[in-house]
């Protein structure tokens, strides 16, 4: 591990100033579950590490206000999983957060950090895409909000510009019934990077949303508004062709050691059918309640 300066700003403005000063030579420390490994392996060699955990504006918090659920930048996965509002309206996000690393990792890893890495295998990216998340970014020019679909760019890349940092993630609480489910595939049980990450959401108006990762340079979102996929009276077997069309963006890497491209594409259909069935069941239960 190379030597680096350690900074502990007390405000977002101070953190932004440091990020702007050092540019690519700065790294943010929030949970640190990825950063520590990257430092040890010399994958990153920053001149300064900026610890944002002591900034009051970014203190761990999940707040519901005016139809929006907001997660601060230092909110950890364990808190996401345990939150009653998340469990009620965004169960797929709770399911995704609950499989990130180990129990110890989930007590440190942050929701914001999970997408800031730009990993195609990030577990929370598919649910955040399905739920139309907004990423709140602070920088030298002020605060801006980006749809998560625009924030995620590619492997290790996000839409963050020099001097910018994520300060919150916002989810609009559904105004109508919405069922969701998360599925993932790994090589073994326990802690492992996923070969497939997938989320399905079905709304009361018949729109079905699929988001999937680990099968391309980033997680993809595809929407079906025919109503057929969301129709519980249509057997899953009869939806196979539509389900296949949903996954047309999948382009698994030939170099991956976790699973072959052919296996991933085949299992996408299987996981997609499972997630769809669960999402429809949850929507039906919600509409009956």
C-alpha cells in the first residue's frame, strides 16, 4: 500500500474542494469495503483519501418526505435491509442489499458506494434502475440530480465529473400498486460476485420493468408495456418469447471466469421468469390488502 494523505472534511463543501483540487488523485472513503482492497492491491494509488463519515450533512439516514425516500451517502446496506419503508415499497432493493458481501460487509458498505464503483455486478444497480432512482450529486457548480440510468456509464465509470461526489440517492414512492423481486446467480453459496443480477418490477397498470447486470458493460433497464408479461392469467411458458426479447441487451464477456456467456444468457431467462412470477404475486397481494 502506497503512502497517501488522509483528509477528514467537516462539510460537503470542504470535501468537494478537495476532490476538485486533487481530481483523479483523490479517493473517497465511506464504507471502505472496496477501497481498502483496491489500496492493498495497488489498483488505485491516490495522493489523498477523503473520509466523509464525519460530515453531519451525510450522516446515515433514510428519510421519507413528500413521496420520496432519500438515502444519505453513508447509509449502509444493513440499514437499507432493516428499514420498514424499504421493506414495504421496495422489497427488491432490500433483497439485493441483503446479499452484498457478508454480515460484516453489510454493516460497512454503503448504498451510494455500491453504484459509485461502476461495477456491472453491483447488486443494487438493477433495483435502483427498476425503481427510477435519482442520484443527488454535489460539485463545484452546486447540486444536480441524475437518473440512475444516466449515472451508470460503464465498467468502473460513472457520470461524476471532477470535484463531484454523491450525497444522496432518492426513490419515488410508487403512487400505484407495484410488485418487485430480485434474483442473482453466483458460483457458490455465500460471499461471491454475481454472475447475474436481476430485478423485475410490475405495476398495477400492466407495465413490466426488468433490469439486469453482470451480463454486459453495465446494468440495463428494459420496459415492456404490452401488459402480457404482467398478466397473471397468462402462464409463464407462454411469456417465454417476450422474456427472451427483454434480455436482448445481454452481452456477457468471453473473458469472465465466473460463468460462460451461453450459461449466463440461458440462466437470465430462468431468473427472469422466477422474478416475474414473484413480482406479480407481490403485486396481487398488495392490491388485495
